[in-house]
C-alpha cells in the first residue's frame, strides 16, 4: 500500500468526504456530491491524483471505475492532523489544543469540557512519552 500524503487540497478533501460518506463512488457520484462542482474531467483528474497520493484505489465494474478509500476515515484524520501539527503548530499538541480552546468561536458546553478533561485524565494514566 503506498504511503498516503497527508496534504490534501480543499477539493480533494471534499472528494474524500463524498467517498467516505458513501463507502465507494464513481466519478459521476462524486461529482453529484460536491458543492459548486467542477467539470467531470476535473473530478476524474482529482481522483487519479488521490490514487497517486495513496488515498484511493479503484476497481472496474461494468466499464465504470469504482473508487474506494485505502484507509479508514479515522486513520486519514490522524494523517491530516499530523500534517496540521507540523505545518502550523511546530509539532506541538499543546499549541494545537491551546489554539482550539482559544478560538473565538469555540463555545464549549460543560459536557464537552468534561469530555476533554476525561481524555486528558486517560492520557495521564497511560503515562508521558519520553
């Protein structure tokens, strides 16, 4: 399995969202699921790029290519998050968490804050990494 590139353009992320939501999709189905869709040939080109980046594979059925993700959505999310950490937060989880908590539009409920606290406590029990 090729190593997946963590960086995706906005349109590539939209395409992956369509495919993850459906489980698999043809180029026409992807096109129908995109906001402000580009041309059909642009979608086909982006699907090839996503294959080359290691995010998708295809199989042929009745003359149509059916695209499926190579990794579970959670794994893809971790790859994307690692890319964000490297690019914007100097690989610092603390800086990323602080940015999320300091965001002006982050209105966390008591339940969400409690859930975050639980995750922190679980991480403490697992122990710190050297």
